[in-house]
């Protein structure tokens, strides 16, 4: 049986993610929320959620002592990042805590950076964009992937964010959407998959993505 660990580093929508995974796991997997590095090391799959500001999430991850365990997991096991958990996989982010900082360092598992939506953009109706971007958006798959199995092209997923990932390699963009501009909403790299949207808030499509993650054999 798969042992899936949702990483508890003091930040993130842990229980909603765990409940969604439990809903689709059936007898295929056990779901655990843990802040123990040994439990993460023993997991067969790892989920990294995130909610709030990336500088705070990175600080919590480092201070919890779980960063090294997460980096070890990323080398060999299926890893799913969600929202800020996706953003932290990249090298840097323009989201900073203090006025003297220029960028926040991420985990560096995927080359690239994280940038903020421009408030000068216009939506399809000609209205000024609101940031953060909140609500349902269509997601367009860039290439075939096991986590998109049985999810239709242009399906709706739920978003809450002000920043988005810009990977250095466009081949790692697994999906995109539009909000004033075309932007990356999912990343894939070997055994890593990550989404800017919240599958646990995305009804049947989100549950299917979680089920696909449980079955994924990268």
C-alpha cells in the first residue's frame, strides 16, 4: 500500500488536502499528515501544500527541519506541490518579506522564478485585473501526463494567488491558463508534479487529479 505523507511545516491547507486524498485513496493508500522527517523518509509519495506568502512558507519549512527530508524525497519519489508548494519548488520568487530584500530563495528543484500578476492588465471584458486572482479558471494541458488522465482539456480548477511560476524550461509547463496574460498553472519534471490551483477545492476534477497522483508511476 502507498504511504502518502502531507508535509506539515506549519503552513498550508493540510486537512482539506488530506481529506481529499482520503476520499479517493480507497484501499490503495494511507494518508498521513506529519512534521516528522523520519515519516517523510519512509513515505512512498509526498505532498507539499502551501498557503499564504512564500517567504513565510520557506521560513517555516527551514525552521521545522523538514527541508532536507523534502529534498531527499524529491530525488526518488513522486512529489506533488500545491499552490505556494508549487512556487517553492523553483529557485527564486519576487515575493519578499522586507523592503530590503530583492528575492526569496526557493528549493531550486526546478529552474526558474516566481513573479506577480500585473495590476495594469485587463480581463476579457476590459476590466482592470484584481490581484489576488481568485476563482475558477479553465486549465489547458500543455502535454500528455499521467496526472491529466480522464481530465478534459479546458477543465475548470480553483485558484487563489497573486504570484505564478515561470520555469526556465518551457517543456516543464504541464498546463497554463489566462488571467490578463497566459500563465503557468502546472509544472512537471520527472517525478515532480505541481499545481498553482487547489485540487482540493476543485470538485471532481481536483479529486481525479489526486487519484491520478496516487496511481502515478513516474
